[in-house]
C-alpha cells in the first residue's frame, strides 16, 4: 500500500462525513415533491440494498484480516519452534557445534529485535539483510562440521534441513507482510458507503444532533476499516502501539532465546 492504514482511515472518515453534509445541502434545495413520503420509501429501499452489500463486504474484509493475523502469529510460533529444535540438535551433536549455537543465538536475538522492536514508535524490519546473513552464517558453520559417526552425520543433516525450513518461514513472513486488501476494492466499498451517507443527509433534519450522529457513524466505519488494515499487516500500524497492545505475540521467540541461552 502507498498509504498508511491511518491515512486511509482518515480519508474514509472525511469522505463519508462530506457525503452526508452534501446530502444535507442538496436536500435543502430540492423541490418539496422530491422529498415526499413515496420518494423517501423508494430511496430507503434502494439504500437498503447498498447498505446490505457494504455490510457483507466489510464482514468479508474483517474475516480476511483476522485470518491474516492468525497466519502471521502461526508463522512466528513456527519459526520459534524451528529455532528451539535446531538448538536441541546442536546440543546433541556435541561441543563441536558450539560455534553454530552461538550463531543461532545471534540469529534468534536479531529476529526478535526485527519483528518486535523495544521502542513503540520503531517500525519492524522483516527484510533485514543482516539477520538473513546471520542465518547463512549458521548454515556455514554447520557445513564446516566434520561428523565422526553416523549419529553426528544424522544430527548435522537434520540441523541443515531445519535452517532451510527456518529460512522459508522467515521469507514467508517477509513476503506476506503486505496488505492483501486491494485499494480499488476498498475504494468501491467507500463509494457505496458515500452514496449511503448522501441519502442520509437528503431527508435528515438540519440540526447539530444529526450532524454529530452522522459523524460518529462515519468515525465507526473508518475505525473498522483501519482495524482491518492493521490486522492485515499486524507487524505495523497503530494496532501494535495500542495499550494494551494488540499484536503478534513475541512470547515464542522470547522463550526460544531463553532456551538457547540456558
């Protein structure tokens, strides 16, 4: 996305509220017979169709965002499990694998710092080349091992397979840390909602209470869309800065680092 979720949310809020104000202004200039009970019934029925479509699409967006959030949470847990399994194999290999374990500890620490920075305003760095290079260093140290028997050969071979699997998991986190909601699709939903808000303004009384109610309705929809976008890219956005935070759990990686340091 070229716009942040906050920018899109503010754009949606402004667009919907402006649509309602435009509807209020148009309603004041329409002839009386255009605002009759029959006209109101037809417009209400037509907008019910638009409202139903919009509700269905927004529910699909929420479902998609929730699915993406759970998938990224699973990827982080899987990566942590692969790191722990790799450390276990290196322990079993013997003292010769201590340098590889040190490199693995560095990789786990760098990965945790990339995905879960300590400072709240610091952005995640899922494509940090230094971290990717540290995993390559683990592989190089594994390749440098000289197994003395079948047991060590088996352990080193499976350790190398785990490094490949960990690399694939990290690549998947990197590749999928992008919004899967197409902006043209989101734009169509905003257009439908804008038409709906214009219809609200056509027949609404002109007073402060109505304006506040319409603004709060527009704010609720904009907040829902922003939440969907944040869940779709859970490593970024204000969802990570919430208090209490709503983000991918860092506990699996923290546990993996503790296991390696033990």
